[in-house]
C-alpha cells in the first residue's frame, strides 16, 4: 500500500475561516448586528472587554465582540493584539476620582455621609425575573432626573483618614511599572500588581476574592466606598508644560476598608484594598480590591498562607489571554512528543517483562 | 484569501521592540543557556502557539532571509502553515520547505535531521522555559537556583526515575547542561534530537512569549543531556525504518492506517524524507519517485 | 588550644527592631569540637546559630571560617554561590523539624544522595551504595531506601536528615534542637547516634539546645546565653557543675528540679 502524507493545511485553514465567517453572520434573514448596537446596548460586555483588553475604546471593543461572536476573552485578545501595535504619545497624569461626575456612590460603612448614598443604574435591587417585556421590545418608562450635585462628595477614606484611622496615601513620584513593556519580576511592587489585577480575568479575580472571604487568607473587609462615573483624563504635552483635558472615561472605583492590628512602629488602623476598573462593574472592582489587599499580607506582616496572598501565584495566573492560549495550545499537534512517550513506555514495559520472566525462571 | 496586512512594520513588530528583543538575544548569546527576561509583546497569535518564536524570528529576520517553519518536523502542519503565512504577509520574505535553502528556521518540537550550517539560525518555540518548573513552581526560587547552580533537585528527579523505573523516564523536553553552567530546557523536542544541539554549527535561539524569556546557544557550544555514568543518556526512536524512504536513523511518526491496528512509520521531518526519496531511496510502503 | 580555629566570631551584634537579639557576641570553635549554645527561648541562641552559619547577616561583627586549604573566609562577605557551596559540602545544617530539610516527596535514597549529586557525583550505582551505607549508619533498614519519608516516624525522619547531612563528610555541622519534639526514648537513641557519629568522624558541631542534659551529653564546651548576651562560657562539666553566673545557676537548678 502506498502512503501519501497528508497535505493541504493551507487550504484547510482558508476553508475553516470561510466557514467561521458564515457562522458568525448567522441566519442571513435576521438583521446583522450593528457595532453601535453592541456599544450602546451590551455596555457591560464592552466594559469587560475594554478592561481585560487594556484599551479604552468602546467602538473597537464592540467590534471585537462582534468579530468574536460574543466570546469576551477572544474579544479582549483582539483588543490586546491591536493595542500592542499602537504608538505611545504620552502618559496621562493620575486621574482624580475625587472629582468624578458621580453616577453611583455607595458606602457600606456609614449609614449616611456627606454627598449621600447614590444608587445609580444598578441591578442590585432588581428581582431577577426574566422580563418578557424586553422580548416584546417595549420602550422603557422615562427615568426621573434630578439636577447634578455641584459639590464633589468627599471620599470615605478621606473621612477616616482625617482622624488618622486610615493608612495614609503614600505619594510616590516614581514612574509606575508597565507589564506590557517590561516582564514581570518578583517581588512585584504594588503598582505592577494593581496593573495586573486591572487587566486580569474577572472570573479569576472573583474566585480569589471570594476565597479570602471563606477563610483562605481573610482580611476582614468592609466596602468603604464604591463610586462610579466619569473622570477626565489629562496629559501634559512636553511643548506646553501644563495639563490639558483629552477626554472623559467612565470607571468604577472600590475602596475596601480592612482591619489591621498594627505593628511595633504603626498604631492599629485601617488598611485599604483598591480596585479600579473601566466602565461599570462593582463585581470586578470589589474583587480586585479584595485581592489587592490580600497580596499586601507580607508587607503588613501577616502570614502568607492562602493562594490570594501569594503574589507570584496570583500574578502568574490572572491574565486570561495567557491562560487561554496555554490551555488551548494543548490542541496543537504534540504527536512527536507523544511518539517519544509511546516508545518509552513500550521499552519500559519490555524491560519489566524481561525482568519478571527472568525472576520466574 | 491571503490578503496583505496593511499598516504594519516589516515583520509586524515595530523597530523599537525588535531592538529590545535583539538586546535580549545578545545577552542570551553571551550567557549560553541563561534565561533572559524580555518585554514580550502581545502578538496576534495566541500564547502557547509560538509567540516567543515569532518575536525572535521577527527580530532577526532581514529582507533577504529565506524562512522555513516546521511544527512536529513538518512544513504542512496547520500551525506551521499559519506562522509561515504570517511572515510571508508581514515581511514578504521568501519561504521554503527545504532545510538546506533556509537561512532562518522556526521550529516547534523538532530539530531538522539534516545538519545545520553556520549561516543558519534555528529558532525554537518554547512553552515552558524553566527546566525545573515541574519540580519547583516558584520562578523566584528557580531563578535563585540557577544563580547558585543549585541543580540537586533535577539530579534527584533523575535518581528517583532510575530507582523507580530502572531508567530515566523523560522522553521529551529532556534537560541539558549548556556550556557546563546553566541547566536548560531544550523545549519539548524528543530526547532523540538532544544530541544535535551539542556543538551545532548554527546559532540556536529560544523564545518563550507567554513566560517572557529568551535564551540561546551560540554555535559550537557544549550541550550535554543530564545522565549518570552507569545510566547514560539514550535517544529514543521507534525501532523501524521509514516506510516511505527507508531511513533507519531518522525520527519517526507512527501513523495509524486502518481500523485493524495497521501502523506505518514515516519520517517526522517531511523535507528530509522528500529529499531522500528524490535521491532514489524507497521504503517498503513507498513508491519510487520515477514511477510518479 | 593552639591549634588553628575552625570557626571564629567576633563582636556579633544584631537587633530586630528595638529588640537586641545579639549583643557583642564572640565565639570560637576548634576542629572536631562540639560546642553547645544553651539558653531559654528568646535568649538569642538560634539567632546566633543562623548568624554563624551565614543565614542571617549581623548588624556588625565578623564570622570567619577556615576553609580546607587553610584560608580564613569571611562568611558574611562571601558571594552567595560560594556560601551555598560551603553549605552543600563542607557544612551541614540539622533542623529541629526534619521536614524543613528533607524532600518529603523524594525517596530516602534520593534524599541522602542529593548532596553527593550536588557535589558532582554522577555514578548512580555509587550514589546508591553510599546512600545504603549511610542509611545503615543511622539505623534505617536497607529495604526502606525507596520509601518516601512521609511514611517515616519522627525519629526516623531525624535520622534520615542526619544521614542526608553527613553523607558528604562535612567538617562543620550546625544543629538546631536536633532532639526537640521527640519522645524521651527516641531522644536517647538519637543522642547516642549523634554522639558516636560525631566522635568517629571528627565533625565539629555547633549545637543549639534548651536542654542542659543534651548539652552535657554531647558538648565539650558550652556557651550560656541570656537576652542576646553570652553570660558564661567554658568546659561543659565545669560550667554545669560549678555555675558562676546566676542565670546559669537558675538553668542548672531548674533542670535538677525537673
């Protein structure tokens, strides 16, 4: 029998791509999804893709979601691969969340506080009942409006900080690290840790944050403040020498307040875990804040026993683009190595057989 | 279908990034076997699918280069096709399937059978650059072990293999000592290929994109597979001649030919097999070239 | 005592925050000698052991070790690989908890053979023969060689740790409470084993113990520590039979009372 090696990998790939494009489009009798529909009506998906894709661009994220057929990790991957080719014009000055145009602002540690509790457009108190009116496409009733508050409400950690009960912000003028340019090195500073969490996989952050609440590295958290809204981004062009506003981004910020017993040099006070994410996501910001605080265990003299406290473990596994690539690479051909294993096992079995036979004789 | 990708630099990466990778490569060549961290970029191919090799290739590729890409020793496996196509599109370089014609060869899991020359570069795709990763998960710790050449852990693993199985049970990604100093992962090539790394005339470069490490073996460097004097390293190969070209010294793939347990053993290096057949070698299951 | 010293420390001082862990400590050790460092927990004895072994850097003071070629090495000024090299061959460290030193997922033979392999030994048969010989030395049956330590008793684990440490014939071994946490009968057997091995092989030992009886049995000389200071030092029998410092008197009497 004559054997002819399989050829045609190239054509197979082209055909696969053609089929994929057809499947993505779906039933041609149904109207094609527009990118601005995704950007406008699937906002939370867009937010997540922007966060994990590390690029704030709603339209591009929406396009990526369309291209990925709604596979959000695949969409984030598309954004990342695009982002890495972009030239860098400037670094923004730190955004100031105290000057946020607030859509939502709640604190779990005070009943009421200056500026008040503002629920915003939250799912929190919806009853999770499938809404068949949406199926019918009924327009929503108009939402009541109130004039925006002129004054910026104070941040909760500033209220506690005034009394010395909250660890102080450390002013650090050094340029923060950038994981996308420099490889991760251990021990990793908090700047790099926060960057890794901000672009980390939401499911992974959620599970790790949850694990700290169930005894795997507990940190006694309280949701000090969650605020969500628009902040302006400013850069300082070298030729101008002063900051100019280049636009607004919508973010969610979470400040966790955690117990700290104090040390020889520091009196007992509250410490913080910090979460900041693109768009609207309490879940993502809160999980990030829990994990951030957990990774500070060593710095604060606590025992490092749980996965969420192990900086190397968390940072090495938070990135879903890395994770999905490596998990899925197992489907690439490995037959050369498998052949080697096969021959190895066969040889070892032969030798064991010989030994047993010798022993029997 | 194969439209040109517009708006990207030669070989996809921008020149700044290539320069950064070249600096890492120079350092890697200067310290054979040592893993150099580098600012691995997000590539338009998934991590684990050759992003490290692609970045290294992009950084060393020139307009006159001739590129060969293999996966499992074959030029026509889908991932090899995809990567070759990527460079044909973004760099417009000539590509080849012939080992002798290539100036740069990117590979996953194999070293070509034909000995490489001084004017060739072999680029390996590396999933897990740390040879002790399965024994010690912390990179901070393995980095310290490399610094102190503290390789007792690896030797203990080999000792344990012999104590338990009567032989070393590693059949691929078999660890090597480079230049008598650094313990190194040869990438998941079969142990059969390990001896080819020793004193190779070509420059060997290794890229691990997800793990963000580059390492290298300069030409004519000692590369020894770890072993014991009384349990020397043995290359593993299926004990058959190639069914197509009759080669008795090449690495073989085992192909299942029917539902009755039929097997055919053929060269994993498709170019090597084709070259031999072109020279008139015929295996038991092959057909003479002239007859086609 | 005109023989050259094997290990010499001068003026060791170390603070942990505001707490003085070591205050101006001197120590000497001659080849083949066993020196006990005694004191209550918190007296600084384990800290001193770690500073002598180069594992903790003192705020000030010098530790010197005489290499086999006669050169005096400044332990805390050595490059890390050289110090690591010392720890792998010429020195040994026996921990109170053998699990910290042993590889629990590696067979007894592999545990004993590791230091030989780290030293460059590459003959499997020789390594195995040497491992068997050392298992016999510490009274572990030869047929346990391929067993994992996790099935061993506490006393066996400690003996395995000793075999793993002594297999390279170190000239100096640091021991931190080697019999701590073991039953009294197990302790006695282990002490006997350590005493005979150390005497026969001529190994110098720095031994940290809170147990005066252990010091008396093993050590020729003794240093008594209290709050980071050496309060009394001398020949073990002399110091224990006729303690001069009130703290030593208290230590000795509390042992007698118990």
